[in-house]
């Protein structure tokens, strides 16, 4: 990575009585929002836009999550933007990712479009005016400011940044130590020579444990059931070879990106066509680090087939090396209650702890917790049907970025950006002021179901919040497709004159 970029100051504050108008208003300055801003400058340079961000700076997840070891669980050749070569290790730290994003902002003069510490509280659509009115609260002064926009681009992510998900276990108030969620990691937390219990076995726990194992007295990972992991070196041999041959970094990025995507597609197909074979391959990778002395069946063999939940990459096997060294251990079982000194499991086993970390996931955030109204009527997104996971029936001039579970989030952010920019240009060519997805005559009797098929993918945060999400139909255009390798061809072929788009 290059040296961290120093960005220009955000645009000056606007008087509370002023209403600014933009062609496009982007919500969020995370990986999706910065990408959206870039694509607008390149594909729709005649469209004015602003990015509103509630935090102090850009980065989203990579700014709010500050727990030890925070890193990507996707390779940066695909998590990085398609237009900006990635030159660091495939699995990157939060600081490296933010430096990369900072370069995108600086190289494309995006800083002047971003307003930090602007928390959007309401968004109202007027059919008469064919525009959105956005009400935001300035967090540095408390005053309210308003914006109007022809199009609203939701890039705020999918979970609530303010607080993570922690189950309400019995006895939590009795625990004499500290209870911490990784999403709100305290600056003053001292884990030196402490007994730490980490509840959970997902990517966060797998990242955190090796980062604190050496400094703590001991770390115990408590899991209700095991998770699949992929192991490997935090390097890309093809990229290293191409650099040795002094190939241009733009070429390297594209070649390696295609190779990674090809391999991921093959792995995903195999996880459905031969799940038992894939399962044994994954377990063999774990066994190679842990050896024969660890109970692989109890602690590392999941109950579900591969890819029914996200699979975290463990670079250089650091989690398993921590377990092998004795600095970390794994306990599998259900928690009965907290005690004054730690945890008691339903098996009767008691675990002593000075610090308990609840790496138990996050709370689903449906479109930024913003109060939406359409022509004065409150909008319930659960009563809408999604168009390709990015627009909604009955909701005009709005797009949402919701990425992939089995591939990097940014792959879909780039596809959605192409879609939005093409739609904006199509509207301009038609002289249309609004567009809204609507079920066609042939869709009227279409069966509707939950946003994501739980038989296909069922992490806890989705299961807890599915009732808040739009519904899907039984046709590809009315679903959020998890298959990037299909969507990369389907999105460019979308017919904007299809009756599914209603223009005014």
C-alpha cells in the first residue's frame, strides 16, 4: 500500500435555513458509498451529488470496528474496487483498507462531495415534485439541515453501527469482570495476563483470538456449534509471479481478480454438487494445523453443509496456531448462565474469565433506520417486493446496495453502480423524472417469500431480521441473487424499457 492519504477538509457547513438540491444523494461513505461517488464522476459527470455520512470520516465498517486484529475476510483483489488495483496482501487490515479508500477519494476529488457527521433521520418522497427531501441532524451542533435530491442511493450497509447483537443471558449482571462486544471495543480494555472468554466462532472471533492470545493469560472460544474455515497463506502466488515479471499493476489486478473469481465460482458450485467432498477438504486444512490431539469432530465439524453460512479465511492458520500453542482453546456447548466469575455451560462446565467478549454478530439495519414516507404515508419495506435486491416496488427513484454473501461485497457494489448510472442516463434520455419498479401483469400471481431463502443461506442476523426485509418473487428479476457469476452478465443486459419499470 502507499502511504496514508491526507484528505481535504469536508465541505463547509450550510446554514440550517438553506435547502441544497442534488441530482443524487448517497447515504454512507463506506466501501459502497465511495464506490458510488467514483462511478457517478466517471459515468454521469453531469449529475451533481453529495455523500452524507454520520461518522467522523470515511470507511464505514473499517472505521467503526476497532477490535484487535480487525481485517477483511474476503481477498482484496475482489473486495477492492475493479477500477483501483490492489497491491497489498490478499487479506488486509482495516488500516490498509482505509488507506486504499483514501487513495480513491484523493485521486478522484471525492472529498468535496462528502459531508461528515450528518445523520439522516427522515426521507420523504413527493410524487408531485418528483424528488426526495432528506432531513439530517448535524452531530457536531445538533441543528437540522435539509437536502432535496432527484435520486436516493442507499450505501449505508446492512447492520447497525451503533451497537452489536448480544443475547440476554441469565446472570450477566452478576459477572464481576467486563463484558465487551467487538463492535464497541473500549480503548481502555487491558487484556494483558487476563483470562478472556470469546463467545462465538465466526469471522470476528477467528480474527480477534489470535490477535490477543499472546498477550492474554489464556483465551477460550465458546461456541454453540462449529464453523467452517478456509486456511491458506496470506499471499497470492500468481500476483507475486506477475510482479516478479514486472507486469503492470493494472494488468495484475485484472488477471488475479479473474483467477480468484474463477476459483471461487468452482468452489461454490462444488459446495452444492459435492458438499461432503468439500467438507472433508476444509476439515483437512484445519487438521493440518491442529494435528491429531484436537477433537476435530466436536469443535471444528459444522452441522450444516459448506456455504450455508459465510466461510471465513484464516490467513496462515493463525487461529489454529494459537490453539495448537496452548494460548487458546475451544469449548463447544450452550451457555446456561453468566456467573460472578465467568460462565456456566448447560453441560455443567464452568469457565473462569476476567473479560467476556460477545462476538455474537450484529443487528440488521434496514436502510439506515431512516423514517421513510411516500407522499406522506409511512413506508414499510417488508410490504415491498425487491427488484434484483436493489430497488423496491412502490419506492420511486431509490437504489440500495446489498452485497454478496459468498463473494466480496464490492463486486455487487460495482454492478449496482453500473445499473444506477445506466438507469439515470436512461431516465434523462426519456425525459422521465421518476422511475419505480412494479409487478407486471405476468407477475401478479407470483409466489412471494422471504428476502433470502433460509435453505440457501441462514446466518443469525438475517434470521433475526428477515421480517424487516422486502419480499422476493420466484423469478430472477424479483430476487436478490447470490450468484455474482450470473449477475455480472445479467445486470448489463437489463432492459430499462421492460414494463417492470414505470416512468413518469
